[in-house]
């Protein structure tokens, strides 16, 4: 609040006593200086609550607003985060989407991919074990099993048991063998145009992260 604005709030007798060099005038200058930091914050208050604009130390607090605080083991300002702060910003930015799809394979897989930055999580439901889910973690995320387990426990349906299994390092593909013999050359005039690359999967962007689009049908609503 500027000095002139503060001065206008004073009674007329006090306003006459705020001339240059007066004690009251100096006090108004101090009041203006004290208000300046708070007014600077209020002028850009949206930056406090924007997941990609707020300070690093405030992101863990924002995760509580969107029910993603289970990702942070100890949401204290002095506690190290179990994931890069950029990943936590992505989770906060997608908080509404994850809450809508909580309890579904899409919701769990999306939360895991956003938190780890790794794709390839496999969700299996063994036929011989009803209401049981096996989450197979790709090798690239095997060093974050504690984080993955916390997310799985929070995102799974309440009536389902779950186990988290780290996939072996060679699960990504067969080991490299000797080079195969050269394939025959294609004909000079193919019957049709060459097949191009498959179209990319549609993605849904929120902030800086990209996630696969949800299934075409909305999740079933819970009965009241």
C-alpha cells in the first residue's frame, strides 16, 4: 500500500501532520516499505498454486490438495522427496484426472508413469486368484519399488489384494544373437505404396506432461 493511500485513510488532523520531515511522515514511509513484500506476493498469487510455477518447497503441500500426498513419504519441508520435483509437479497437475480414474487400470498406470517417468507397467489379474492384482514393474523403475508400492496401494480398489513384482532385467526383449542372414531385396515396383509408420497414440496434455488418453467410455459411477 502506497504512502499516499495510507495517508488518505487518516483523519484530516493527522493528514496535516504528515509533511516532509515529520515523525508521522517517516512512519508512513516505513509502513509502505513493510507492505511492499506482501503486495508483491498478492500481485502474483496464482504462482503459489500453479503446479509448474510454485516454489519447489511448496509442491509437496499442493499434493495434499489433490489427494496425492501418499506419494510423499514425509511431507515436511526438510524431508527429501522420493522422486524428482518435476515428477511431483506432473502428479499435482494431473490430480483431477487421477482422482476421476482412481481404482481403474488406466488410473493406476497413469499415476505410475507420471511418478517414475517410465512406461511398461503391466497389470495382471490371475484367473486362479479373484480380486488379486499383480503389478509388474519394468526394469527401469525397479529401483523405486517403495514409491511404486505406495502408489499401487492408494490407487487400487479397496477390495483387491495386490503384489508388486519387479520384472527381470532381460524382460525388455530377447538377448542379442548373431546377425541374421540378409533378407531378400523388395521388388522394384511394389503393388501398393509403402506402409508408413503407425499413427501415434493420442495423448492428453496437462501442463508439461503427456499421458495416454483415457478409455473411450467413462468409468462407472459408484452406486449410492
